[in-house]
């Protein structure tokens, strides 16, 4: 198995920005990059919001499929299968899987702390991610609760110094990616 790294976090954690910056880092050459599915699916059809169970099952199905198609190649993913269970816990049983089975898919999980923890003016929403500060903090707790027992889990706090946070994040990803045989 290659190196499989998940980048996760609640709204306004910097996840997407950091993920995009990683693509140009020399040490990530040789990795495939999987963009976030939830945003893409909701952009395709906002109607998914009307059926959370089906929405999270679809995210899971698409994530599993794209991981399967790359075989043993290394990848970095903007969210992983376990994220679906943070947003819709019932999916774990409904999909007939376990956290242990899902954890085994990934080498490392890096959760970025949300700016919701430091509040306005740092917490910003958009048309897809429109959760309140309280909702974002609840999502962050849910993500932590489903991922924090993964053996490669690391949490990077939110902070007002965005570049300091990116440097800490970059260091963690680099530590895990060094083992990739390009």
C-alpha cells in the first residue's frame, strides 16, 4: 500500500487552501490528489441537502471508488471515508463497515482546527459552507470524535497566524510523505 493521507477539518479550517498549496510542494510529487467530494456533489445538485443519509452514502461510495481505482499509489485526500460518519453517524452501520476497517485505508489523518474557534472576523462562510460558528464547532467536535483514534491522527490548532498554521501542517505532511518511493 502507498501512503494515504487524509486532510480533514470543519468549515473554515483552511483545509481546501492548504490542500491546494500542497499540490505545488516538491515533496508531494508522486502523490495523487483527491479534491473534496461534498462540495462537488452539492455544487452538482444542491438537492442532496434534502436527504442527508443518501448524500453521505454517495460521498462514501465515490470516495471508496476513487481509492479503489488508484490501487497501491499514494494519495492525499481532502477528507476520507470516515468524515461521512462525523456528519451522519448512522451511515457507519447502514454501510456495513467499521471504524477500524475505514482507518486501515489511511496512513495518516491531519485535522485542521476551524477558525470558528477564534471567531469573527476569521470565520467566513460561502454559499456551500454556510454553517454558523456554533454549527462549525459542533462539526469540529464530531470530526475529532470519529478520527482521533486513528493511529496516524494529528490535530493542528486554529490560529490567527495562517502561515504559522500552514508551516505546522506542511511539516506533518512532509514527515508522512518522505516514505513515498517516487
